[in-house]
């Protein structure tokens, strides 16, 4: 354990008196404090400093507090007793306290009100991050709520707020005989050139939601409700969070940030390398560049990764490295460099309590170095030279500066030859087409910087696309991306810097037509390629539903629908990429696709019910229940699956709703069910989502969309066909309370376990399968669903066994997930293990084939190889041999159980 005696307090005070005139005078003015520090009583010194802040004269008290605090922190820092985080936190806490005190004083002196309701101070910059430096100004934004702001009856809210703002600045910034408290800079407020010092809350909200610039997004990464009405400030920050943390990568905004940081470096006219006049904040590899490096990556990735939404620079670097967004050694170099630069910045400011960041020359430079404990200025310069060279080089990798430009793309004639060598059809036409791209056809590559980056990327991109199965289609999709992107320079640079992103992009463009088409329609899905989070399986539908809810820009119906579409489409695209790259087996992907659909249904049902209740109220004692069937109920969706749903409702069907426009229960729940289906299927600004199939409901398309659970039970027991009972084996409640589930589950169990005539059941199943084969023949050699010996036959045979022997089977054997049910049936000897293995292979082929071979025909070579890899096979030929064996196993089981040969065509 470290004690006071472990630090050299005498030596620290000696260095302060010898090399820092401000600290020397401060120690002389405060002998009681100096004695405490001589004894190493640093925490007691902080308490003493706070006590100095009392008295009737608030301004004078704050100035005494600030002087004592600055002295205590400086000596403890020089002695090594206070590490940098402690120094930054104490300085930031004082700034919060002083700002809050100033707000309360301004309001109380005018109105007598003790609470600053409606007067909000948002801390930005280093104060917001809790990283305030030794002699810093603060950059708050002052907001006010006209409805709650304390004021005299004769004062208008705006007039009162401006009066308070002026008083706050005066109390903190005026330099009196006691010194100053804090320099206050209000220029970061919205539209500072025309707006008042304190901005109405509503105006600020409108600005950030519709007019703010990219640099303001970066500034608000570190924003914090610091003083005044803190609760109102936190609410405001929550409301503008979607402006700061966008789920989709905004390449235009990111490029604006990059250009801004580049301009800041270019506008710096001081020495480029450490020496007299070098600015440790603005110089190459300095404090600001490290901060901008972290903030830019936070903007890129923080919209979808909440763990990156931290305010501190060091914390941001560590979080980015932990999630794999930056290299770990870069985070370490930048983090350690940042801490050291901040320490040197403090030494510069301790000398005369001035907000300086520039190294002095001559004896003054030696003095700063010796204040820090170094031998002389030369030692400090040597240390800074090495440090800023390492940090500056990392920063240049982000902004693209000082890189050797690649040769421009070749002239069309030579370029056509190059394209011919790559194997492109019609190389002359393609060369002319690419030349049109470069001649300004697309706004995204018109700037010189974008064109330079594009030219460097183009050879690798063309070579990668040429290796795919359908280069022409891929190039068309690439053109769509260029056309719809506002700015593509960041995309080009990311693809150049991370070759694995290029492979992923080309895979999406060439291997899977569904993914290529989706990317062409929605280029914003590119961010999934670049910022793909690790997938932790299994994924619970409840977690996904919570993410959708939180992702809505507003708490209203349309915002919820847009969030459903955005999250689901993004995740489905991401899952498609993982499948194409064989990162996870297809059946695992199918499980997550099902969880996504369940989450979408859950949120859609909640949102629709809430919106519907505004006009019609609710049905007392009643609720809508959503029953999933088919692959949805069985938890094994593909990218092309519809959602098989039955809508039910609980309660008295004769009841009426309690809203302004009451409806009878049956009409109420039918309209609500229609609203839920529309929420899932009708396109919005974010696109379409699912096809909803409700034909499995009682009486099919001839019946009402939603029926009571009582009517459902009666229909299933007295009127349902065998195929409807087969469908019920995969039924699962997706939306409904525990009470509703407890009411419905026994009904389904009783229907499935009802006594049946085996001969009639067998006859009905076989007739249905023959009829299906006649009306829905297989579309090709990869139609593992409809091929004889395929998945439909597996399902028919399994459901036959479940219905035939349900009275004796365990709940596990009747599980809606077919793989679980088959495992149990094999365990008790009703089917063999090979039957379950056949189901597993064909399920994987179905899920993967919906992306890689959507027409069920033999795919081109690259897609065929990807299909085999996704299904865990070394080659497409091996996959097809295993498929033939699987179908033969199904046919054998079919013959054994149904005593009927199954003709397997090849």
C-alpha cells in the first residue's frame, strides 16, 4: 500500500517554487495549505480547498476554492501522489460545481428560487469527458425550457434566460483581485453566429435533429448534463442520441470529420516536429489528433455498438481495441501517448496559469522540463519527438495524409487489354464504362481525393470481381452503390486498408444474388460489411426485440416500424454474409433468422396494439395471441421464408372495447391482427420485410383473420383436416401472456394426442403427399424441399408418426423443432439415426441454397464451392453424393413405415 511518505513532497514543492511562478505565489499566499502539502496531506488539502469556497460573496468564494484546488492538485501531481485520471477528475468536478453554483446564483438573485428548473448546462469537450486540463476554458451549451424556467412575472422566458446566461459568464470569467474561476466559451451552441447565449430547448432539439453539421456529432460524443437541471439535460441528450449514434454508417459525415481534422492539421503553422513553439495540442501527433482518432472511430462504429459510447479518450481507445475496431498496439501507443502529452500540457500551464500548449525556448523550456523532473529541455524534446512520430503516423493512417499516391488508372486502350486479361467479356465497352465513372458520372467520386482513392482501389476490385461467377451482375450492383452513396471516399479507404472487407464485399456482390440485390437497393448495408459484431449463439428473441425497441428514433408507431425493418434487414444481411463465408452452419443461421422474425412479430404486435388502443381502447380481459407454424414455429427459417401465422384472441368474444370508438371483440381483434400483418409486410421508407401467410387459420382464406381460442379449439377438434393437425405439430406461441399460453398449450396438446384411426391417418397422409407432388414438382436438383426423399417427405413421415403415436410419446417427441423431435424418435427406435442425419443435411442445404442457389439449379463454380463449404463438405460433388445418400435413407424409412416404395429420381 502506498503511503504519504512514498512521495517526495518537499522536492515537488521545490520544483514548483523554482520553475512555476504561479505555483510559487500561490503557496506563499496560502501558508496553511503549503504546510499541509509539505506533510503530504493531499486529500486534506482538497477538503481545505472546498471549505475556502464558502462566504456570502459567491464569486470570491469560488475563486478562493479554485486557487486552493489548483495548488493542491499541482503539488500532488508533481509529487506523483495524484495519477493523471485523478487530476482530470478533480478539475472536471470543480468545473461542474462552479458552473452549477453560477446557474443557481443567477436564478436565486433574480427570483429567490433555489432550484434551477429548466436551465440546462451541457458540458462538451474536455469537461464533458471528465478530462479538463489544468488551465482550461469550458465549452458548455446553455439551454432553457420556457415552461419551467424560474423568472419574475414581468420577464419573458427568453429575456430571463439571457440575463442568467450573462450573469453566469460574468461570475465565472471576470478576472478580479481574487483571480478568475473558469473561462467560459459558449460558441459551440447551435447556430452560434445568430443564436442567443442560452438557446430554447425546442430550438436546439430541432437543430440537432435536422440541421446540425458532422462536427457537432463528434462534439456530442463527449456531451454530458453537468449542471443546472441535470435531469432535463439527460432527457435532452437521450432525445438527440439518434443524431449522434446512427445505426447506419454515414460515409458523407465521416468524410466531413476526416476533412475537418485534415484542415486543422494543415492550418497549424507551428513547427512540424517538437521544438520551441511546437504545440502539444495541435501539432502533428498531438492531443487533438489522438482525440479525433478515437472520436472518428466511435462515430463509425458506436451506432451499433453501445460499448463504444464512452466519453473519455483513453476509455474510448481501450473500448475500440477490445471490440476489434482498432489494433490493440495502436490503442496502447495512442493511449500512453495521450496520457504523457496531457501531463506535459499541465506542466506548461502550471508555470503561469495560462492556457498555453506551446513549448517555450531557452531557459523557459529547461524550466518546464525540470518542473516535470527531466534534466533539461533537450530531454523533453527528444521524448516528444519519439512520441509524436509514433502517434502521428497512426493518425495519418486514418486521414490518408502523407501516403504515396498510386498511379492513375491506365488509358482506355491499355485498360481494355488489362480487362481482357482478367477475363471480362466486352472489355472495350467496360473500359469506356469505367472511364465514365471517373469522369464525374457519380457524385460520390467527383472530388480529387475520392478519385485518387478510387483509382488505387480499382485494380484490386476488378481482379476480385473477375474471379466471381457473374462479374457483369456484380459490376451493375457496384454502380448502384456508387450512384446512391453521397460520399464513397471513406468506403474506398476502408476497403484499401482492410483486405478482408474487399473479400466480403465481392462475396456479397458475386456469390449470393439475394444479398447482391439487397445491397444494390440499400447501399447503407455496406456498414454491415465493415462493422460486423461477433455473433454469440444462441440469440434470444427477447434480446432482439429490446434492440428494435431501443433503436426507434421516436416512441411512435411509424418509428417502431422503421426500426423493425432496419434492424431485421441489417441482421438478415449480416447472417447471409456469415452463411456465405461458412462462419456458422446454416441450421444455426436458421435459428437466428427465426428469432429475428419472432422479435419483429413481438415488437409489431406491441406497437400495433398501442396505436390501435388510441382510437379503440382495449378489450378488458382479452389479448391478441400470435401462433407461429411451419418453419417459423419450428425455429428453422431461411432467408426466403414466409411467416406462417394464426391469430387468436382470449376473453369473451361478446365483449366491447373501452376506447373512444368502441368495437366488438371479434371485429376489434380482426382489425388489430390485420394491422400487425401490415406492420410486418407493408413497405415503409426502410423497405419491405416479410410475406405473412395466414392460410393455416381455421377455414383458411374463407374464415376470419382472428378467432377466439374457444372457437379455435372447437374447430381443431371437430372440423380440421389431417393436414391442419400435421401443421399443428410445429405450432408455437410467439406473442401472448403466460396466462394465454397456459390456456392454449393444453388445447394443442389435446388435439395432437387425440386417438386416431391409423389406417385413415396413413391414407390421408399419402394422398396429400401425392397431390402435393403433382401440383408442386421439384424445381431442380437442389430443391431439397420438394424432391422425393427430401424435406417434405421427412416432415410428412415425422408428423405421421407423431400423430399416430402421440398418446404414448413424450413432450420432447412432439417438440415443434423437428430436429429435437427426430432425436427423441430415434432414441425410442421409431426412426434410425440416419433419418435425422438426412434431415440435418437437407436443412443446411435448404438454408444455404436459398442464398447461393435460389433457383434450385446447379450453381456456378464459385457459388457451388461456397454451398459445399457452408454445408461442411469439401466439394460440390461430395455434397451431391451425400444428398443422394440422404434421400435414399429417407426412402428406406418411408418404405419401412408406410410399406410403400418411394421413387427417387436422379
